[in-house]
C-alpha cells in the first residue's frame, strides 16, 4: 500500500524532523519497514525551510506555515496524493490534521484514517462549530484509531459510530534500564541520596499543585530525598525552592534522567483531558523499570492495570504519600513484558489492510 501521514512538525514540543521520536515517527517508519511506501508530511509553524529526506520506503517532507499559513502545506499534500495515488491518508497529532486528512481524502476518493493519542478536543477552545467539524470528520473517516480503549470509546461516541481501534503508545528504543550512578553523573545530578522526579509538561492540567503539597511531607519523612524537575512549564507554575530544576533537556538525555531516579510521578487531573491521557513518560519509566506513582485516571489506570499498587487517587495527597513511601522501598520495578512500537505498527498495519 501507499500511505500518506499528515502531522505537525513539533508534537509535544520536539522537532520531529531533526529528532525523530514517538508515535508520529515510529508508526510510519515501521509500516515502511513492513513493505509499504510511506510519505510523512510535516507542518512547521516557524520560519522553517522546506525539507525532504528519504529513509528507505519512508519519505519525510517538511513544509512551513510561514508566511502564508497552512495553504502551501495543504496544496503540497494534495499534489502528493494526486501524483502518488496513496491508498490511505492518515491524520494524526492534532484536530487540524485529522480534519485535513478527511478533506484531502474525500477530494480524491481515497480512504482516510484519523488517529489520536489524546482527547484533542481539549487542545483548543472548542467553540461549537469547530467541535462539529471535528466530529463530522470522525464520522466520515473510514477508520479511527486511539492510544487506549477509553479514548477509542469516546471518539466513537463523538462520531456516532462504534469505538475506534486501539493502537497503544510505547517507549522509544533508548529507554532501557541503565546504571543509576553513571546516569546521574552524565546529566549532572547528585550521586548521594534518593531522587524523586517529575518530567514533562508542568501545567495546571497535570495537577502540579498536588506535587507542591506532597513534596514537604515526603521531605520531612525522608530528609535524604531530592526533588528533580525537568521539561517545559507554564510561567505561573511555582516550583519548590529546593527542587533541582533541569529545564528542558534534549530527548537523548531522557533515558539517563529517568534512570537517575528512585521514583517518578505521573500526574493528571480527573478531567476531559486527564481521563483520556496515555502519558509517554509513563511508558518510558516502565521500560526503564523505574518505579512510578501515577494518578489513577482511566487512561493511566489502563496502562498500569497489572500494577494497582502504583496508582493513587487523583488529587489525594494522602494516597500519593502512602504509595510513594512504598515505591521508594524498591530499587527497580518489574512491570512485565512491554509491547513496543513494532507491535503497535503491526496492529495499525492490520487495520489498514483489512479496512
């Protein structure tokens, strides 16, 4: 088959063209390795040059929204579709790319699949016309895929159809257990004491205030603990004064940062965002066998369905405190066999082949 993927260039704040990672790259790459001819068309929002790179059966194209908006990207996608005669157009990474995939595919009579790893309706101020357009695109798509069953069911309800198919998230290949002391030295963290950490977006959707309440209790209970924070944060988010703030670090350092920890937190609110979240940082911690205490919202609880001792009631400082103390008694945690991107790509291949 010939496949055209549409995605933004900087999902989760990282440059997909220069730093290939995650769902948006590995699913197209692995489908290409399975014998399909795959084009991945990325839209950048800055003054990006137009790029093109071939990796075997996968060709990555970049177009910029500057200075004329998304029109060049749309025209280029339509031209690719016309010249290459793709069998499927696959929209991923945001609402806009799902809607555009449906529009381009309809114009050419091509099948379309819309993929989601979050509840995209929470990404934008969803005024009723935009919500209707999104849900209409879901209803018209030939196939829908989602990162987990709760989101799959929600997408199906929104579209007035059966639930989407599940294509799970996974950790990238670099996330494996590594020696803690070596990793701490590599990223500039102290060798002494136990480190507890939070990595990723520090914003109010993630229940950061819980961490601010929890940390003094943990520090009083175990004075040797140090709190490590990394990632991007909203300016209004206040951090503990004694926290070790690493800021935003490149993706290649994340396995070392995670393996430096004795415990990591995965926080979410019970909300229309948090309930349908399948955090990549949780999959990464699991692949590194680092103990993680996570908010027991539906999506996260599904990922940790075999590890209930690591789930704490959302927003409950007492429960997080108790689960954290227990987790800190561990050195590493065996989460069992972890399915990788190859298994998710095989699942997507089946959906496309049978669709």
